[in-house]
C-alpha cells in the first residue's frame, strides 16, 4: 500500500468519524417534540443543521468519488468494480433522499406539523442506509488495501 493510498484511506476514515458525530446530533435533535409555538424556531434550527449536514456529505461523496478511494480501488482491485459502482449509485440515492426530506420539512408549519413523525421516520431510514453504506465502504477499503492478495504493495 502506497503512502498516498494510506493517507487517503485515513482521511476517508476521519471524515466518516466526523460525519458520525454530526449524525448523532441530528438523531438527537429529530427526537424533540416541539410544541406549536416552538415549531417555527425548532424547524429553522433543525434545517440549518440539516443543510450543513447535506453539504458536508456532498463534499465527502465528492472526495470519495473523485479524489478518493473509488478510482484508486478499482484500478488496484478491478474485481471490486461492481461494488464500487453500487456504492457510487447509493451516494446519489442518499443525496436525493435527504433533499426530499429537506423539502418536506421546509413545507411544514405549525398547522401541518402532524406530519413530523413521518418525516422523522424518513430521516431515520436514510441515516440507517448511510450508516450501512459507510460500513460497506470501510469493509471494502480494508479488503482491497489490506487483505487482497496480489494487489497493492
Ligand atoms: Fe463514505
């Protein structure tokens, strides 16, 4: 494994750790049950955080797809090409899912806040997909760089 691959792998891992912290915050925040009076300010706060998260995640996906491990990994270990392709598609699905949630939240107000549990559930589902996604990436990086015999160095 080259130094470059090693530092890239550890950068990705660091970003995964940072994202896990942000995800924890979002999970905590979405559990709150604002009253009608609190709803607008809660929503504004939550959306601010949520949009920051979307932005961080987009940058993370860009790094993985363009500068990061995906291209390098396929070049080293072409037999993982299909899985890398699936992971890349999943980035798109996750981003679309989060975008739809932001739109749904934006459209809500204190009169339509009965829809909040459904939005909460959608957030949990997308975060669960994201969690499994990053675990899969981590496994793949481990496999391709540290375990595969005959590839890497
Ligand atoms: Fe990732």
